[in-house]
């Protein structure tokens, strides 16, 4: 299985505070990698770094590299718009646009000029079907996305992200605001989507990491403490700090 993302000596400062401390991580294609660790350890910061979301923060100073298929996304010649098309992002709280269901999914296709008018409908339909949402909304595509339930909104946001056919899907605690039934739907969706995408998720839910992730990275105070196959991290951790965290001694 090929390495899709290669993170090398990634360091990030906000002002004088070092938030990421030399992260080295190889993430394989067609897998789910979970980032775990206590609040404030740098999980979401790392995820956002893979999407270049710190570019607009004047206090952020980043060094190191993030390679997507061997190309450094922090190369100054790289278009941020192009990178974000290839690396989609889904946030903790569903954030549908105040537009119709249809317009939410079509939005990225339009601004990236990826489909002409006639081609939009099948692309939107495919994205909604991929996210198990089509049957629930096919007769109300003109309805405001804000009227959907929380779980439906999150699946819509995933559909919006994959409509532009990215290569990587980043998910920052995508189930934390959802009920157990909606959570199980999102997890089933993740497992299906990894057949097409490289997925990286941040989760505080240890059971969720064990259910969906092929690999798990444990972070603590801005450092990557341990990385390996999920079963190994939870059942046979090599580091005492990892063992204490996954056994619930702190966090």
C-alpha cells in the first residue's frame, strides 16, 4: 500500500509557543488513520496543517514538510486552492452553507469549474448516494440544508467535500456532536469511503478509533508519542505513556 501523505519534521509555532514539535508520520492510501490524545495535544492543529489552514494566521510559523504523492504542499509554487481541492476537510460541527441541499453539494464543483451545468446533477447525485443521503433527500433538493438533522447535515458536509473528488479526506471529530445512530452511519460511511480515499480523523472516542481506524497515532503535548496499527496501539503499546492513555489513566 502506497504512502499518500508524508509528514517530515513538522513544527508549528503560534507566537513563541511551539504547538507541533517535529512530527514525522507516513500515512497510507486507502486507510483510515486516527489521531488520538488528550485535549490540547495538537491533533486538530496537525490535521489543519495538512490542509494549510494556518496560512492566514499571522502568528503561525511553520517549518518542515507535508508531501502529498511526493509533492510538498508547502512549496510556494503550489496553489492553496488546488491543494484544498485535493485535501478535503470535514469539521467537528456540521457547517452546511445557508443554501439548498443541492447548492451545498454543487458549490465546490462550481467554484472549481469542475462541471458544466448539465454535468452538475449527476455529480451531486453521486456524492449524495456515496454518503447514504440520496434516498432521504432526493425529493427535497431545493430545501435549505439548515433544516436537516445534525447527522444529515454532517453527511451533507462529507458529500460536499467528496463531490470535487479529493484524494485525502480530513475529519476533525466528525461524530462528537451526533447521537449514536448518526455516529454509526458516519462510521459506516468512513469504512466505505476509505476504498477511494486516504482518510485521517481526529477522535476523542477510543472505541471509535478501534472500530474504524487501520492505524492510530497517539499525540501528547505537541509530540507524536507512538504510531502503529490500531490493534497494536490499543493492545500492545510500546510506550508507557500510550499505555496509560489508552487504558484511561489520564485524558
